C-alpha cells in the first residue's frame, strides 16, 4: 500500500499544486514504481469522473453567515 503522504502528493500533483521540481521528482517515482503508477492512474480517473458543476450555498445559509458576521464584526478589534 502507498503511504498516505505519497497519496497526498499525488493529489497535489493532479491539481497542479506542486512546485515544478517536486512535481518532476514525483513523476520520476511514478515512472519507476508500478504500484505508484496504478494509484496515479486511479486518482486521475477519479478526478476525470467528478462532475464539472458549480455549487452555491442556499439563501438561508448565506443569510445565517451574514447575520453572524454582523454580530461578531466588533470582535475583529480584540
């Protein structure tokens, strides 16, 4: 099984969140390790299957957050 930290790095790689040098090193590891390559493929397939939709909070949720923000605005100065 792949270590959790490596799985986290694979996800960061998939979303383009790694520095160029770090991404290149991880891609070299993927090329050299069949188990890592399999996990990389699974992550990419999963991301490809995610729906490309944009979600918005409900009107009620937005109202609650705004009301709370107004009630606690004075706490910013503490």
